[in-house]
C-alpha cells in the first residue's frame, strides 16, 4: 500500500520570491552527488544549495511551514525532519532510478517529499517519476506544491531539456513506522475533519478515541 499525498500552497507568493533569490545566488550551489548514497551517487546529476546563509534560513522556513500544515502532519506524522535540501537541475541534468537510504544521519527514513519551487512552464522535462505496480507515476506540480511519498519507492527525476527545475527535497522519520498504518490514520484524520465541519460532536469524540487508540498501538515514542 503506497500513499501519495499532494499538497498545494505550502508556501506563499512572497516565500516563493524568497526562494528565487536563493537560487540566484552566485557560488551558492555545489555538486549534488556529494549528499547521495553510495549507489545513487553515480546516477545523481544536479546541484544543491550549500547549507549556509540564506539557503539555510529558507530550509528552516520550509520545515516550519510543513510542521504547521494540517494535511502534511496528518499524512506524515513527523517525528524528525532529517534533511531538507534545495536542488536545481539545468539542461542535461537528471537523477537516475534509485530508492532513498534507509537511514540518514543515524535516523530511520520513512517518507520523502519534493516541494516544487519553479512553475511547470519554467522548464521542460524534470518530472518526478515514481515506480508503482500499475506503472510509472509522473509528478510535476505548480510552484509551492508538494508531493509526499514513502522513501521505499523507486523513483527518478527525468532529464531537464530546457530551463531550470527548482525544488526543496526532504526526508522524514514518522512517529508511525508502517505505511499501511499511516494511511489508515490519515483516513481517520479526514473523517475527523468532516465530522468537525458537520458539527457532529459525538462522532468527533468517537473518532478521537479511535485515533488515540491507533496511535498508542502503532506509534513510536
């Protein structure tokens, strides 16, 4: 069971303008292969922002926005943001097929995300392509939108043939280890929101009880 969540408007227009400033910095980027795992290093051809100055401030901003985002919290149940990197792909760059490391910085990796920072018409190619049993899923979202998916999936970034692909990519350790369990809890969270919107207090209380029981059973502490 694989849960893909797309979340729109994670960042505001002014925050996206700040991202543009980060990506225009001279000497602010380095070879992205430096942060890849041993196997993925050979297929990773992009550039990543050095984690200093304005780029570091921006990644902190991304983490804050995601921490406050109700949909992201419900889907990811984040315990730790392990890394957030700013990446760019110019013409001819790509990231070949790979799966993300099981551990980063000594922390278990459960979920990966891509937050798109350039509009789809600003570049050609550059889709995030994820392998699924039914075929390949192609993802190319508006600037400020995010896709969240299990780190166990095989995925790649298609070659950029024109323009510049910009994104923040990150990895999360979840409070809930299992993907199936996270999906069940996400469904409960959606039902809880619907009950709250309908003003059904009895159902809200019942769903909160179910949610609490499942978190106690499935959650890491």
